[in-house]
């Protein structure tokens, strides 16, 4: 742009002559007129930056068919009504809230206090019950009130769906009671922790006007196009997005893939934005969901990474605390999600941001240890059910493990890269080699990411919030090939196939979806290879289908993997490891080789000689090639019930 200067850099000489004389009166009037015209134009331009309505002009680079598609989507799916859920006990005891009063109480600014750099609700504690029926809730509440009979101590909320309680206690006694309760109530398995504050991790740029570049720039660097040649996702894989709100009527979200929508705050299936929510919360959940799971080939704005997987929308509202986020996560775990995306986390005061990296690392080892134990506990619940949790690393450019929810290898933490595939300047980091710390699992694009906003609109935004659902979609694609993949195995594959970030090792490698899928796919048994060389079948194999463990016909809520230890071309053994009893249940296995199929027969029930908790019925597996020449096995039990499984070669067991 040509620079325009007004006036001269030097003052005119002769202080008593008329101000117009150096140019002449006519020339001066002409200059004045030009000045006024330019001033008017400058004012108009400046007003565009001051007026939020000018965003429509700034978004002109977004293709018109994204904003205003020519034809309506003919495939809109009717949404379920605001279904209620069984949160309440029908006849609660005197120490639990009655059904009409059993609502999560709000907090005010006066309730918030600083606890070692972490904001907590001062007069609350949360309790997770490991396994809870109506009697367990009542029993815990009765024992609590027997220990603390005063009016200042009470259960103010409970939820059967997520097995959580919240208690109110005097603020000055919070830490003392939190430490004492596990030693005072010893006949019920539970975990107690403080109520911390959390929020959406949407990066908020200072500018009012977004400059939209090419909207699909981030698909190619992560191999999305090649990955979709392998799979677009299986409907057997359920992806939960735990976030603010969702517009399920949006063209890029509405489909028959939506399952079990749930609002933590409303306690029903209504997940649409609240009238009083802030702008970020209003759009955040819809954008995140569309980036992971958005509809494909519908002639609309965007496409998710895993458009073939099921979508479980879990609304956390816009006043996020520990118990809200935990309830959303627990709901997803207990209701059958395979992958859970959480683009939420801590914010930090300036004094923490100003600390050196070394000081941040030391603080992370002392800060929020109670909360870390809670997240570790919930991560174990997820591991037992083979649920993979994906977190956005955060946007404060600090050490990510300052946040207690983002420590260790029990979950996947996602950093963001910019359009040059370098670390985004706002992204939190976690890999510090000199301290042998590896808290950043993987990276994905997190700048100028297109997503769905409510009311069939779209926006482009930066943030690890939008990098995380890209990885969540990739994990869903991996589990579409092998649903038995554990979080530890997924992390190993992502790290092995990722592309190093140029010039910065503090964040995980760049996601490479096709390479990750090929690594998963290559370990699936190939029928032609095994038929050509029977010795290639010798080794340890795992079924890619998880089995539901039942006890006396009742689901335990836990799943297990079936293993086949082929010791020779004639057979071996099959076994199941049950996580609750920590025992193997096994039987012998024979192999019959036929011209076009392989038949494996289990000799009898899979049992354990010292434990009779389970007895798994025998299976007969008839294996043949599928269209991709992978070995497809139809497993039929002694009752005639069949299921199709694939076998994956493994080096060791994942219990």
C-alpha cells in the first residue's frame, strides 16, 4: 500500500505571514479539500475494525458455497426429544436430596478461592463411587452425616448415571475433611477431591476481524485424503465430544450417527446452546464436533476426520468445574464411547506464565496432586473399558502438565502447529528432553481450522481445541480397523508414525493418519500369506473384537480381549484375561487347514483352575479371506450365536 503523508516534515519560516502563503491561497484550499476527503476515507476504514458487523466483509475469502449453499440438505434426521435420564433414587434416604431438589448447585465468584495457583469452589467436595446402586448412595450419605452431623455438612447433589456425589462443607475445613474421609468411611470404595474450575480451550485472538485463508489447508499435511482411501470410520466406533453446546440441526452434524446426546447441566438430551452463554461457549462444541465427525459428501462447509463413526454429544454448559467435566467424561465412559474428546482445561495467571520452564516443571510436581489422583482414577476406569481420552494441550504457551488432567501416558495430549507446520505460538508444550519429560503426545494443525457454528454457519479459529478433534478423528479411524487397540498402543503408533516438528521438540510429532492406519492394518492377519506358509500363523494373536464380560447374565460394564497362542500349525490355546479377577480363563485349540478356509475349534469352556467366577463358552472360528485378503473369522459359540472378528499379531498381551 502506498503511504500517504500530510503536510511537511519542516515548519514554514516566518511566524507572522498567513498560514496559506507558502502555497498560495488556491493551492492551500485544494490541499485542505484533499485532506478532508482522505480523512473521511480513513475514518470509514477504521470503523470497519471497530464494528463487529464488519466481520461479514472480512470473511469474503471463505467460499460462498460454504456460507450460502444453493440447495437445502435433503437428509436432515429428526432429532430425539429432551429425553430424561434416571439420575434420582425413587425413595432417597433423609441424607440425600429429594428428586425435586437434586440439582447441581451453581457457584458464585464469592465461592471461588485460590489454591496454589488453582481456582477451586471453597465449600464443595466431590465424591466418585466406584460401583453404586441405590443402597450404596444412601449408605455413603448416612455414614457421612453420622461423621459430620451439623447443618453445614450435607450432600447437595448426586447422580446415578455418573456415580458422583457433591457435598457441601465449611470452607475452612475443606482440605481436612478431604484427607479424613477415606480413613473414616472404609466399607465403600470411593474417591474424594476438590471442585476446581475449568473452561473451553478456544484461543481468543485479539483482532475482531478474521482473515480467512484457504479453508482446507490442514487436511493434506496430516494425510487425511490418503487415510480416507483406507477407511472413513466404522459405525461401531462411538466418539464422544464433551464440550459446551451443540447445534444438532446443523447440516454438518445432523445425521443418524448421533447417539445418546446428554446435557450435564440440564440432565436431559437437550444439548443446544443456552440463551445466556458467552460467544465462545455458544459455538465451541459445534466447531469441535464438526472437525472430528462432520458429515462428508453433503455439499456443505466442512468434513470431519472420521465421518463414518457414531457421534455422542455431551454438553458441559458454559460454567465448567471439575464435577461438570468429570460427569461428562464418566457419562461417555459408562455409555459406550470408544474415544472421548476434551477440548477443555486450566487457565493460568500471569505470574505462572512468567515462570521459567524449569520453575513450571517444579510447580507441576507440587500443584493439584489431589486432582491428578482423580484424573488417574478416572483414566483407569477408561482403560478397563478400553476408552481412549484425547485432551487439548491448552493455549497458554506453558508446560502442559501444570494442568493435572494432562499428566502421564494414560491419555493423549494434543499440541497445535501453525500453517508452516511449526509449533503454534500459543500452544502449550510438554516434551523436555533434559528432564526426560514426554507430556506432549502428538501435534495437529490448530490455526485457521474451519468448523460448524450454530444455525448452519461456519467460522475459522485457532487453538489446541481444534487440533484435538483432528487427532480424536484419527484415533477413531484406527479403532475402526482394530477396536481392541489400547490407549498405550495408539500412543505408540502415533509417536512412531508422526513427523518431527522442524525446530521444536517440545511438542509431539505431527499426526500422519495414513501411516498410522497402515501400521494398524499391517498387523491384521493376511489370509493369503498364512495359507502360503502355515508357519506364519505361529505366534500370539488377538481378536480385534472386544468381548463384553457378563456375570450370571448381567453385564459387568467391562470388556476383555480374546487371545490365541498358536504354538504349532496344529493348534495351541485360546484364553481371556479378566481385569476384575486378574485371572486367565483358557482352553486348548485345534487347527484344521482346508483348501479355502482355516477352522479353529476350542476344546471346551475357557476356565481357570483356581477361580470359577467366569466360564466362557467355547467358540468355533471359520476363517476365510475378505475382499482385501485379510483373514476374516466367523466365530460361533455353542449356543449358535455368531460374530465376525479379525486377528491381529501382537508381541505381548494388553490386559
